[in-house]
């Protein structure tokens, strides 16, 4: 029987819903970080532990310190010291952090935005080089050894529980259908190590999503990982057909609520890898998602296979480290002595795309120091973009991070492409004339495949008509023909036939019109199709008529709002 924990009532229960308050229970109680003044290291405690105020190493009293902590390596410590005008002041101390709050021997202080702006990047670079030789790991290693020893029971508990979970989920799949999502970050590193050890299978498939925007240190680590794990099957997913800066120039840079880059440069390429090697096979992917990382991720489940929840169809995703905290991750990495991305030594707390709009001020500051050329190029592009969309103070708009909150395609020329322009036909019922950005062609007709069988032969040749037949009854449901319409350079007339809801079908047709006009080859549709029927090849959007099952997921707002991802990123409010 699995014992659950109610965070509301603070008690254990065998039920998934608390019998006292009715709220959903968790697999385990909330953990906190305490501090032992004697050992001078953090101690991880769960709130249901009986000896929560005792150090397991020395037996002395411990006190609450923080909800979570991360390791501060000597490289980051020296940087902080320079920002505080105290080079090497904490060399012999036990230093940890939680976001921008740092703890030296259990006493805290905060690094604010003021500190990031105090000195130029060149000054800090010079100071880092000046003190580099004296910045040893001797004292750091001593405290890490004590930290691992003091939290040995916690580490063993985490490993045992993760092993059980991994084996339980993997037992439902052939081992060749088990995949590891590998990003080069701390979480995927730990997940990969756990899975390989739990399954005693060093030849598991690792899929590395190279977004082309990775930290140089991430690429170095990925290469090092491949060399250190020669038995692992290591596949790199990369979009070689798109250039990030070219796309930014076209539709604008990604923002927090508009991360088109994820589909185009990560999810899409990974989908292609999975389709190439697994085709119609269902797979299990172990990935490093943690509940505590963000509000959105707190709503995830440890195991997901619902079409609305997973970004790539045909796979079940499971996270062995779902309940782990930051300090758990570093306890495992340091306790098991596994290699990791050196970007964490510098102070980065996430190592996704280095220019991600979700990066915090510290990450941007670090990039200006450790990636000055890339940082300057990106900064200059952002300012030029701000000028192009008419921002009155472009430098302020960029330097204050307001560009990250950008929504829609305001000021972007490409925004016109996502607007579905149409007129109702005045001489025929249930017929609309849609504006196209280019002539109707075979690519457009192919986009109607989800609705049924596309047949040019049945249409009236004199008007270049194409008929779409219901796939089950072979009854005509769409009549399509190129059309001349005032104010439209190119247009198509679409008439719905023999259907219960003409409006519903026309709305879905409108989605395909939007795709035809606005498609930027983001690869979202490829990822969405569970039958591998949609592909982007040679810059052409294609639906394989043999593979399409007419499920209509690709034209359903529930799965793809507006029928095209570009609608989300380029939508603007119509002016009265």
C-alpha cells in the first residue's frame, strides 16, 4: 500500500484524496532545508520526520534555513565576492543559494539588480582572471563531503524510490522503446543516470535536443557525455532548415508567453527523431520535469500520456525526479560523483537556450560576462527590433526586460498573414471567399485532407473545382475553387455541403487557410499528429493521405488554438 501525505491536514493517509479535508494528497511530505551550525552544512528534512530538529551527523540542534537551496561553486562564489568588493572573502566558508539570496555559513544576504549594474562586464572579467589561481576547491570539497555524509539517508531514499518508479514504468514497454530526454541540464543528467542504473541498461537511447541556442558549455558537456558513455545510443535532434535570427527578424523574438522557438527548435526536431526511429510505435520517455520548478509544472502529473498534456504524441512521459527539490538534485550529483554541465559552476541555475525570455537577470548578467559576443549580438538585434515596431525608447524597452512580456504581432508585418479575411458569397449559401497570400495550389488542396478524400476528378473542370468527400460516406462535403474577389489579390471559394453544422466545418477550413497563409514551418503540426501524417519537407507543408486518419486534431482548437501556432504569436487586436 502506498502511503500518501496531506499537506493541508499534515497527516499520512492511504488515499489519493484526504478523507478529512477532501484535497488531493501527495506522494510525500514537503521537505525543508535546515542548518547545522556545528557541521556548517545544510540538512534536508521532511515535515513528518520525528527528529526534524536534530543533525543526523553530529546529533546537535539544527534550525530552519530555507525552502530549498542550490550549490554555489567556487566560480560563482568568486563572482559574488567581486560584485561585493570582497574578493576571496568567503573562500573558506560554506556557501549556498536560493535564487538571488545567498547563505554564507548559514547567514543570508541578497544580491539585487543594483549589484548586476555596478560594474561593467569587462571589469568583472579582469577581476575573475586576477583571482582565478587563488580560487581553489579545497574548502568547497570539504563542505560538500560533509553535506553528502549528513544527508546520506535522504540520498538513499531518493535513489530507492526513483529506481522503483523507473522499473515499474519501464516494465510496461520493451526496453528498446524506452527513451531518455537529454538536454544537458542538471535534471536530465540526473534522470539519465538514474534510469541507466535502475534498468542496468547502459545502451538506452538518449535524445539530445540541440536548439542551436545552447550554451557552449552545454555542447561541450554533451560531447563529453557521449565519450564517457560509449554504450549509450546518443541521437541529436536539430532543425537545420531554420535560422533563429532569420525567424526572429520575420515574426519577432520569442517572449515569455510566445515561445515559438520551443516547437521550431526543440519539440519539432525531437518529434522527427522519434518518427524516424519508432514510426508508429508507442514509447516511454523518461524526462527531468520537477513539480517545484514553476507554477505551470506544479500542475503536471508524474506520468502523462494524455494528448492535451504531452507535447509529442505517441509517447508516455514519466519523471523519476518529479518530487525532487534543487538540493536533492545536487545531493545526487555530488553524492554519486557524476559529471555535469560546467555552466552550473558559473552560477547559472538553468541551462536551456542562453537567450530564453524566461532567463532571469542573473542569467543575462552571466551571459554578458561568459558569452560577451553572443550577448552583444542578441542585445543589438533586440534594440533594432524595438525600433522597427515603433517603441519610443528602444534601449529602455530592452534593458528593462519589457520585450519579454511582448504579446502578439503588434508592429510585425507578418501579423497580416494570420488574419482570416473572408467575405460571404452573395449568390450561394454556406459559401465563403477567403483571402490567400498566394495562389491556390496543390499544397492548399492537400491541407484539406483531414476533412476527407480530396478529389479533383469530381470537380467541374471549367471552374477548376475540387470536391472533398466524407471519408466514411463518400458524400461531397466541400467544394473548393480559385476565385476572383475585389480587394483580394488571391482568393479561394469554399462551399460546405451535406453537413450538420456548416459553421463548424467552415471554421476548421479557416484554420487551414490560416496555415496556408501563415505557416512558418514551426513543426508544431508534425509534433501534434500521432499518425506521423504531417511533414514539412522542402519548405512544403504536406499531409500524407495514406497515413491521415481524419481525427481532425490538427484543426481542433482544443489541441491547436486558432488552428496554427502562428495565430498565438502574431495575433493582433483589430482597430475600430
